C-alpha cells in the first residue's frame, strides 16, 4: 500500500476528507460540531473519525493547523511573487476574502474556543511565520510610501479578523466582502495618524 507522510494513501485521503468536512461545519455552525456530524459530511464511518481524532478538540486543532498553513502559504506566495509591497498586501487581503472558510478561521484564531490549538508548537510557529510575513510586507510598502507609517502587521491581522468575521442574519447582498476589503485597503494608505499603538508579536501572544 502506498504511503505518504507516514500514512497509507487511503488513510491520508480519509484524514483530508475529515478535516475538510470539519472545516465546513465549523464555518457553518461554530466549533461545537459533533464527530458524528463530521463523519456524515465526510461520507465515512464514525469509527474512522475516532481512529484519527479521539475527541473534538483534536479535530479542531487539525483544522486550525491546516488553515493556518493555508494562510501562511497565501502570505508567502504574495510576498514572493508581487513586485512591490502594496501589491503583496493587496493580493493577500483579496485572497483572504476569496476563501471564506479560511477567512472565518482567521477570525476564529482570536476566539477563546481556540485557546488549546494556539498553544501547540506548530501552531505557534505558523502564527509567527504569518505575522512576520505581514510585517515584512507592511515595512516594504511603507518604504515605498504606499501605506501609512504607523501600520503594523498585527494591525492588519486583527483588522482582517474583524472584517471577515461572518455575520449571521444579514439580508442577501448585504455581505459585500469585496467592497469592505476595498475599504480596508484604502484605509491602509497614508493619512491622519491613528490613535493608540499598533499590536506587536507580544501583544498577540506570539513568542
């Protein structure tokens, strides 16, 4: 049987299906989803879920890590491929808005329900990677005179978490993500000084 990353190919596919199903259900209903519901959404037996994830928190942690990897990959690609800092920031912001499960997880990153996943060493490493990439893109755009001098990568992470948080009960057509992200990008441009101080690594508990 072919193996990849220590898992048999069929076991790996089942794990991927479970994480994807859990991601969708968490985006729809929050972190209190049941493993039975995840099994049904993934089209596998509940025993398969429990073999891979003995409890819900383990599955939540797997979703958190998987989605953080996606966010970090998005930031790294934008940083590497765009010719300037403003282009990199714009690409990252728009990509976050295009991926709604990713966007909702970026918001959930700051929610109390995710405290346990946040203490995982791999989670901490990914969070550091993300904020450092954002800080580099911001610094690059600031050096170009494209964004306000008092912006931090932490500001951008928190701002996106607020803007992209799903709002229940909105009428059809009111949740115009593209419009609101355009306002976010416009607000990054140089302007009047911001009140207070932008959050740092330490403020966001990234060590």
